[in-house]
């Protein structure tokens, strides 16, 4: 507000108050005062509504909200992303965008770094890989997935930002329940330009103090409070959905560490088993049963496997750092983080798809937030209807002093006054805002229906992927791996006995490694499908 505008406003207030002091002699001053009070009070209330609107979500101030939009608020939605959009795509798009930006931009805390592409270190084409009978799940005190999820909710930077919307919503409830402030006027009226009035120029100095208090006579304050409370419930549900989506990123990062660790163990086994292969090759060369090129081939394959092992160690460290970013763990401690988990499915069969859809309808927080948005939109309709009638103003002038300068022999007089005035909603009855709020209720109801269909499709797709990946793992374990292991063992025996050369055995080992790679990829795919099904349902039904 500029200085000239403030001076003009203060001058208007005092001029209006001076008109009140003239009493019955100049009644038009009171009329002017009433109009000015209504205008000033309406402006103050508009500023309060604007302040409220900057707290209750994007429609009231999208720049300060941690959520893209509050379900049920009256805001243009053309071009909005679907509320259940997967966040990993957004994070990866953000990462690609920041790669072309300046180093300062890459340090921006708006979003955590994107998860890297799920590139897996391929098993070597040659090299004795053995599938262990019992998988090592990691140290007993390692970080489990349950502990990681709990740590995510406490320490994730993005969730910490979004959580602040809840106490801000509580502050909005307090703001919505406050009464309008009274207006106080002190005025001096009829002050002569000379020293004083005279019998030839009679007049009177008048001094008065007036109070104006707006009263909410039709429950607008209660309606605003109910709307603020409804918006808080929506924000709580949206925060739960933010945790669900961030847990999906955690699932991806956690499984990446497990997958890279599994590949690393395969390669460690391969390097260790090469010692036996090299010893056998050396013995055959010494006996003259094989050319020296056979030993060179074995040495080349061992060094290639060592290179793959070093690459897997690097990828494991990178995967741990990505996980630590989501958990708020310093990068310096990332190498010391060990996981306690497995990529194998040791849970019972998941429920059928129709049951999973029903569970998702009951547990998905984004769906709950949209349903609560219908209640919020309905509360806004009630508020807009009550806004048809502005506040009623009570006017009180407890003290007015008349100096009676026009009659030097007369004594000064004091008086008081009171009044009530209100705006008559003859033309503007808030019709447009009421109709807009009613349309917003219908729009939010349509959004609920659309989101229910989308949730059902997500759950059904996740269930299909879960069933397909589980069947693939079972088929490899039951039919493919036993035959591949039996074939490899026969060729290893024949090579050791000198009945086959090294190339035949290495080709068999390459075929077996390909099957081991398929088995590892099937396990990882199924582990991801299990966690994706949890995210789609909004409930942890699988470990």
C-alpha cells in the first residue's frame, strides 16, 4: 500500500467520522460514514480471506504448498497430472533436466536425486558360476525393508517438507474461526478557521469517539472453520499418499541394492571357482594333453570376470548411495550400510485380483483424499451460500462532546449514540460463486469415479505382473535349472577326465551362466512385482 493511498484512506475515515459528529443537524454525514465503514470492513475481510486462501493449498497459494493440488478445492484442473502418477518417472525426468543445468541448479533441494536406470551387471559369458543352496540375506543387524520404510517416514527430506502442510492447516483452522476486528474512530468536527465562533458566525466544536463491530449473524465463521477442518483432513490423506509414493521409490532403490549384491556374489563365486579351472588347465598343458592356448583362454576369462566383479562393486556402492539419499543418511556412511533382505519370494500366494481391488478401495490414501475432497467441496458450497449476507455492523458512540462555541454563555454538552446497519443483498447474492462451488462438487465426484477406475486398473495390472513373474521363477526353478546343472556337471567331469577340450566346457558354462542370469532377472522382476502390488493396493500384503 503506497503512502498516498494510506493518507487518502485515513482522510476518508476521519472525514466520515466528522460527519457522524454533526448528529441530526447533518444526517448525511452518518450515511457517508456507514458507507465508508462497510467498504473498509469489506476490504479487511477480503484481505483475511486472501490470507486464508494462501494457506489452504494450491488454490490459495500453490507456490508454498508441498502438494500439487488439494482434492476438492475450486481450481482449474486442465493440464493437471493424474493424482496417482508414479513419482519415479517424475524424479528421472527431473534428473535429466538437471543434467543440462548449472552445478548450482543440480544442488537444488526441491526433489531428491532421481533413481538411476536399473542397469544390471551382466554375468560373464565364461566362468564357473554356482547357485548357492541357501541365499545369504546379509548380517543379522542389517537394514530390513521394514526399518527402511520407518526411517523413510522420519528422515526423508521431501516428506519432511510436505508434512509442514499439516500444522499450516491447523493454523488455518485457527484463522478461520477468528472474529472480525472492531473499528475505532476519533473525530473532531466543526473546528473554525479562526480563533473561535461568534454570534455573527455561530457554530460549535464537536468531538466524539465511535466504535464499529461487525457481527456474523448467519454462521459464516462456523462455515469457514468447517471448510478449513475439511481441508486439513484432505491434506492428511494426501500426506499419507506422499509416503506411499515415496515408499515406491524406496522399494526400487532397495531392490536395486539387493540385485546388485546378488550379482556381486555370483561374480565372487565365479572368480573363486576359476582357480580350480586354471589348475586343471595347467595340469593338462604340462601333460601335453592340451595346447598352451587353452591356458591362455582360461586366464583371459578369469581377468574378464575380475573386471566384471570390480564393476559390480562400484554399482553396489552407487546403489547404496541412492538408497541413502531417500533415507536421509549421509553419503559418507553409505558404504557401511548393509541390508538384511532377499530377492526370493518366501511369502504365501497373494489374494486374487478382485479382493485386491476391494482392499485398494478401502486403503489407497489418494482415493481417500479425493473422497474427502467431495466433503471439502460441499463445505465450500455451504460457505458460499452463507456469504450471500454480509456482516451486520453495530455502531456505538459512547462519548460526544459539543463545545457550544456559538453561545458563549451556554455550557458544553455531552451525548452518546448507537445504531445498526447492514448491506441489503438485493442484486449481488453471491450467485456466481455458489454456482461455481456446486459445479466443483460435481467435478470432484467425477474425479472420484475416474480415480476408482484407475486404481482398479493399476491393481489388476500389478496382480497380472505378480502372477506372471511368480510363474516364471517357479518354471526356472522346477524345470530349467536342474537340467542345466546336470548338463554342466557332466561336461565338467568329461573335461577333467580329458574326454572333452576346454572350449566345449566353456561353451557349456556360458549356456549355464545365461540361465543363471535369466533366473536372477526373474527373481528381481518378481521381487519388484511384489512391492509394486503393495504400492498399488496401498497396504503391505507381501513382505
